């Protein structure tokens, strides 16, 4: 199987290391935004370095490509790969617009090609714990999900550039996707966003985005995502409150809450998830083994993120497109 990798960051390296362990895969080419990093990365894995993904598709015969580069380019690269007849794996988000994502899903179906969007949060020990324990809480009443990353100074990376990263809850759509997978469809969104920094609007040094999600089943969830040098406390917090108990996940620690008691739970490891995803993709292509991402849930998460962006722009409650 001839494979190309677009990107040279953490996800791309995790993919390459997983592929190298497979005796039936050849990493043919690597594409990066930095010529130096691309050349070094390609040499390490015995591949050819490219600096333009369109040249890669013209010059190489590929069976599979992994798209692990800036969010803005995901949709365009995936479209070019599918049109070239290449099975395609994309790190989330599939695209920065719902319309583009739906179009790509349709194109893959028409060409009978794999289009897999990585959502490794669904493979994590935390998510498996949630699936196992939530039913025992009874009817859920409220949910709070907070991801804050304090960085001093703010890094000079593409993830702090709105044009390249996208709206915060679109670029970080895995948070929405986790809730959709566990709790079902969202009907309405109310969202606020604040950027800070001397280089706005091209680049921010801090962002803080908070959204209230109203689910079809009546549940309310507050989702907060922030990062940068105006934040002074990093936090990864998940709270589920139900009629019979609660579940608190704070970083790597989980606690099941009952009247008068609290029971610690094991969350498992966060390591090796890209490798697991990569193996599942290879097994799917070779043997038809099932993958773990539901396409409709993935698209619905993008629809929620798009509604959140419109709400932040208009300061109104926005209904999620069905």
C-alpha cells in the first residue's frame, strides 16, 4: 500500500511511526509547509519530500493519504485526493464549512473511496468510561465541559491564526463531537467569543469561547474553550449531573458522585490513539473491518460549530441546521 502524508507535526509523525510498523505499507511521500522539516521528516521515513500537495497527487500513485496539516486546507486537499482516486484520512475538522464537508462525504460515496475523519477522542479511556457510566446517572440534567490552556508567551503557531485554525469551536470540534456522540442532537446554540492580542485580526494571543448547547432531549450543556497568554490556569474538566448521581472528570482523574459518597474511577491512557486509529484504517481497507466514527454525527458536530459561529457573530440564539 503506497501512502502519502501531508503534514510534519505531531499527528503526522504519529501516523508515520504507526505506518512504519506495518510490513505492507510504504510511505512514499511527505508534504510539509517548511522545506527543511519536510526534507528531514521524509528522509527519516525513506520517503520523497514535496512542498506542494498538488504536485504530490500529480506525480505519485497513492493508495492512501493522511491529511495532517492546517485546518484551512483540509477540505481542498481531501477533494483533490478523492478526485485522484485516493482513499483519504483527515484529522478533524473535515472542512471549515458544513457545506464543504457534506460535499466531500458525497464525493467519497460516489467514487466508492474511504473518507475517514479522525476523532480519536472517541477511542480514549475517558470516552469509554463515559459511555459505560452515564446511564447509571439517570436522566441527565446539566453538563459542563471546559478546556483551557494557559501559555506564556502565546506560541507563534498557525493554531492562533483564525484564517488557518478556523472559528475556535470548529477548529476544536472534537469537544462538540464528544457531546453529540454521548448525548444526541443539538437544537439551538448561544455562543460568545473574545480574542485578544496586538496582532489582531491576523493572529491572536488569547481566545475565550463559550457556548450553551440546547439538546433535543432537553439537556443543557455549557462548552468552553480557551487558550493563550491572558489565561492563567489550564483546565480540562467534564461534569455530568443526573438525577441519580454525577460524574466529574478533572484532567486524568475521574470521580463518580452519589449521595454522601465519591468513588474514584480509572480513566485509562491517552497515549497511542493515533496509532490505534491508523491500524483501524488499514484493517478497514484490507478486511472491511468497521471504523468508529459515525458520519452523520461528525457532520452534525460541524453543524453545531457553524451555528455557534453565527451566534457569536450575531449575538443571537441560532438553530442548528438539520
